[in-house]
């Protein structure tokens, strides 16, 4: 784990602790980094928040692939953001595109 740039993307609390020990200033918690990152399990988010002394930001992404979402997926993302906030996450990370692949 290279903490040279400050924020480190990790999939587990164990990786987050290692990053913190190497001077990371913030964690981006994800799952499935091999597909660009998806939402982590809620239990892993809580474990990281309770264990770390640095801020944890959480990936809000329900599926791999394009960043174009259906209305129901957007509703699910909104609920995930609310859960992350309630759990104590200091921020969220996500992206959205219009159907024509333009940033919104």
C-alpha cells in the first residue's frame, strides 16, 4: 500500500489499518477494485470507522460498468449515502453520467 498521495483506496479494514500506519490521511473504502470499485459491505464500513483514526470515505456504486443508473438504482444510492452518513463516514465517492456518456 502506497500512501504517498494521501488517500488510499482499500477493500478491507486490514488494508485500511496498513495504509493508516503508512501515513495515509484518508481512506476510500470500496469492494471489487478489480472492476473499478463498488460499494463495500455495510459491516466493513462500520468496522473501519470504529477502528481508524483517519477519515473514511465510502464508494457509492451499486454495479460495475458504465456510470449510467436507473431511477431505482439512484434511489438505492441515495439510501446508501444516508446509511454511510449514519455510520459515520466523512464522505462518499460516486460518479454519474447521462446516457450519452456526458458528466452530469
